[in-house]
């Protein structure tokens, strides 16, 4: 026999359990919607990032370029991380409340709390990098992937723990997400080169006692491991180019370190050359080609070291990197290259067997990255503005030289022209060849530039990327100054 009071108590307990279960399911659904919203935003930002070059012609006034606007818009990337963090906190809080009530914590719940804690920490690390350490690309990518994976696993565990059956819905979503991310982000054995961004050099670099309102633009392109979706992009934009990834290609970290070093060196050489052109200081005096790095398993790997300075090649004096490049061009693949180098103050002779370039088999390579070994006279300070999307490299050297000359010349030197250009600069003021010239020409043609200066030997390749652009091939910075003087804008 059950008394009425006992029945009422049981009904009350059952009702309370139902309310708790309903509240738990509601909280779970809210957390899942936060997770799904974060993933949707993250997917949008991934595609937007891969096509970041498309809005490049946008300008705020005449001097604020898209590359500068992006540095502000990057903070929108915090939104999916905030959503993930909120979902993680809600999940952890719910499971802890359940444990306090029942004094039991199932294995699935323990795993869920652990995954959410890992995801929360990962989200905080990415947010910290976005706010305070934007150059830490590898940390951001790894932690973002970790936050995403833990979120997917948490959705799966939540459905499993509350329905106590195979979570077909979350498994289907998990499979779909993995396929989508594989298509969007899984690297292939190819490298893709595609259009980039123009950069206002008078905003990037500002010299003491200098002033300018002229528009002089450098141009960047993107080169990275190709993803499968890049083949789809290439259907719409034929300027995308793919090349087989080199077998002995350095790691991404090593490549980033290398291009940042090249950027710093280019900034200093360009500054010294510009100062000398306006009568300030002695400029840059080159004493050879310094080895910055040696590619593993290439011919030079056993003979040369980072820090070596090449001063002779097959009996010819080498003063600059251009001297060395031009000399190697004359050697057939497989022939020997005899070098005289300086190492720790002593001169050494080495012989290196060249090999064919994988991309251009007619050209010889030995597997080194070099830059000019120079003495620099820098009488004025130059402040450089870092951009998130300007990772590094030396190809802005010629336009940086031009911009600094412009800032130190009363009335400027552009004669009213909107100028763009590309090319390295050496101690002699020579404009050197760069990679991705076709993509750079395409990028500049989309802007409002009146003229695009390119290294002399790369005119034909540049023309392939821009049929209507006014492209002017040059050998030296003096060629650029002469053209601008002779072609005032009406």
C-alpha cells in the first residue's frame, strides 16, 4: 500500500528530474548552437583569408590601403573564439553542477570537461596571439585547430551522454566537417602562387626630416602550400600558378625566418642607397654575396655554411648577389663552380657541382640563399610600420628606395604619377629580379597605378599578367627617376 503523501513525493521527484533533464537538454542545445555558429564563422573567415587579395583596390582616401585596413579587421577573428569559449564555459559549468547534484561523473562527462578545458585554453592562446603576438602564425594555426577539434568532439560527447545511443546526427556533422576542412586546408604536394596586395611605401617607411603625400606602391603576392580548393579558385582566376613542392624544401618556420631576415636586409640597403642619392652619407658598399642559408641535400650543403661570403666565382670577382646570379646563369647544369669564400676572416677555395633547377631545368642551382655583404652608412633613422600580411622578403627594395628619395626631395619625385613597382635593390642601386612577377602585374593592374616599374629582364613575364597596364622595365633606380622626370602626369 502506498500512501498519498508517498505518491506525491515520488511525483514531485519525478517532476524535478524531468525539469532538470529538460534544462540540461536546453543548455546542451545552446552550447551546440554556439559551437556551430563559431564553426560557421571560422569557415567563412578561412575562405575570406584565402581570397584576401580580392578587395585590394579598396582605398580610404588616397593613402590608406587594404593591407592597412586588414590589420584592423583582424580583430573580428576574435568572434568565433569568443563563441567557442562561451560554449566551453557553459559545458564545463553544466557538468560540474551535475556532479554536485548526483555526486557521480560519468566517463563521457569527464572526457567532455577535459576536452572543453583544452579547447578553452587553445581559444585563449589564439586570442592572445591576435591581440598581442600577430606574427606567431604557427601557434595560431595549431591552437585554432585544437579548439575546433575539441569543439567537434564535445558536440559528439554531449549527444552521447544525454541520449545514451549512437549520436548519428553529430557523427554525420563530424564527417561533413572533416571533409570540408580537408578540402579547404589540407596541403597538397604543390605550392600555389596567386595575386596579393599593394602597399603604400610612404606609409610603410617614414624617414626623419622627410615628408611626402605622393603615392608610391610596392606589391606583394602570396605563395604557400596549395590546398585542394585552390584548384577551384584557379578555374575563376587563371593567374593562379602551381608548382611541385621541392623535395628538400625548408620547414615553414625556417622559410618565415628567412624572408624576415631578407626584409630587414632590404630595408637597410634601400635606406642607405636612398640617402646616398640625395647626398646624405656614403650609401651601401658591397663586398660580396653572403650565404644566409644552405638547402639540405643540395650541392652546396657540404661546402658552404651560413655566414660565408662569396667573393669570387670561376676567377671572376663577386661584389653583389646579382653578380653571383648572373655568373651561375652562364653555367650549364652539372658543370663545376669554383668559388673563393671568406669564412671567419680566412679565404677558402671550394668547388661545387651544379645541378638543374627543378622549375627551370635549363638553369643551374647550388642550393643557397644569399644577400649582399655590405657596409651601410645610415645618417638618418627610418621607422618601419609592420603589416600582418607583409611576412617578409626583399622584393620591395626598389620601391622603398624610391619612397625614401621622394620623402627627402622637396616637391617629391613622382611628377603627379601614381607609381607602383617591384624589384630588389643592391648596393649599386641595381633593380634585381623577383618571383611572382605575373601575379604582381595582375595585382597592380587592378589598382589605379599610372606606371608599373619591373626588373628589366622580366618585362615579358609581367606583360602576361597585365595586358593593358603601363609597364616600364628598368635596370637601376636611376632609370626610374629618369622616367618619372620625363613623364609628368598631365
